[in-house]
């Protein structure tokens, strides 16, 4: 129970919620939340689930909070190869192929590659095979000196677009593994020039290729209503041409 009270306080503070804020979200009283955090009141399973949802924890984090409180997890966690997820894998394959001639990938947490369509091969030109093998980390693939980085025309800006998003994720979902990965990725980035204007989320990828220079923007889709931990953590990243010249190059490659 001590582990649960510690975790509840930690997550409440990570979310920058007062006890009153959390109580209002969870449909209870500040007094009850205070007693739970002090270990003076033992919450039921339903209350723990409500607290987790009120703090916008992921399914994995919610399961961990339940375990800390002495309850079984609420959500299953299947292997990506599990038969129960076959319809999802089939649907993802359709989406990936339907995005052609533009590149698209599916990743697990922290950028681990699950699947990619044929157009993604343009990102593998000149990349060390160790950085693009099955299960490779796509953030490392993008920013490592032996990866995509030498071909990125705007690496200082685009790289900080990636690390900035990861830093925001780390603030909401603290994880030592993600913290280590972020430190590694930031070590690869060259300094910004004094006249650089970083545009935050609005940074296109400017990429050299054997077929000509590309300008790409990205969209990211997650499975917000998934009831399986593995599925909830998958993300589909689709790359779109930012100009007609890029669109024409990608269409030519896959005619």
C-alpha cells in the first residue's frame, strides 16, 4: 500500500494537480484523496481506475497503479504477433499500402519500428544496416551520424523538433529509458546558428536523396480508444510531400 500512495502522489505532482483538482476529476472529495495518499483509506479497484483516468495515465501506467494498489491489471497486454491482434495488423498493412507512394511507418513506444511501407526505403539510403534492422529505433535512425542525419539539410532545426516532442512526452510520462534515449539523441545534434528561427512543431524535413531534394511534413496517428496495452502504444507516422516537386519524386519512385 505504501508503494501505491507514493505512486499516486508522484503522478498527481507530475500532472501538476492539487488534491482538490484530482478529487473533482475523479468524482470524490479532497478529504478522501488526502486520506488515500496518507494510507488512512484503502481505495477500491474502481476508485483506482478513476484516479488513473483522471490523471490521464496510459493503459500501461494505469495497470501499474492497479498493481501497486494490490489489484489485477484492468487491460490486457498482447504480443504484437498475437492472433488476437491479427485484424489490427491486417488493417495497418492496408493503411501502410494505401499511403503509397508516400512513406509511412508504425512504431512502438520510443520509436521502435514495427512495420513500414515500400516508400520508406528512401529513408534508408546510406543508413548503416544496424540502424535499420527489424526492431530498430527510428529516432536513432533519424539523428545518428551513421543514420539519416548526414542527408538532412536542416538537421539542427528538424532534430530539435524531434527531441522537443520527446522532452514534452517525458514530462508527461517519466521513464528512465526515454530519458537516456533523449540524452543520446541530443548529443548528436549540431548547434543552432545564431540567425536560426526554430519553428517548433512546424519544421518540415528537408532531405537529400538520389532522386533530388525532398521537403516532407508528418502526421502521427495513435489508437486512443484501444483496450489493449500493446495496441494503445502503437503510432502510425505518415510522411506527406510539402511541395509538388517532392510529390513528383515520390510518385516516380513507385510507378
